[in-house]
């Protein structure tokens, strides 16, 4: 029984994944890289007074998968008040 658990706990190689799992992995990687590029580009172009905290801190924070870019766009960017 111990051998069976070890065998099931083993990481799968890329060739062992189903086509659906491969597609999901590639799609998640594309989304992650797109968010990272968008956040890094926004940090570069946006003036420092429109960002909460330092640009350097947000650059490092955006390197955390999904959470970093999402946090930057949610909490790091100062929003302008709506004009009536």
C-alpha cells in the first residue's frame, strides 16, 4: 500500500498529462504572463504620485503569481474621483 501511495504522489511529466490538462496549463501561463506584463508596463508609464507605495515595491510584488498583479491593480493604483 505504501508503494501505491508513493506512485500516486509522484509528479506527472508533461508527456503524461492529458490534452485538456496541457491546454489548461498553457492557458494559465498565458494569463499569468499577460497580467505580469500589463502590471509592469503600467508601473513604468504611471507617474509615482498615482501609485500607492513605491514603484520598486510594486515591481517585486507583481512577480507573485496572479496575486501580485491583481493586488497592484486593486490596491496599488490610485483612482481619480468620478467627475459629475
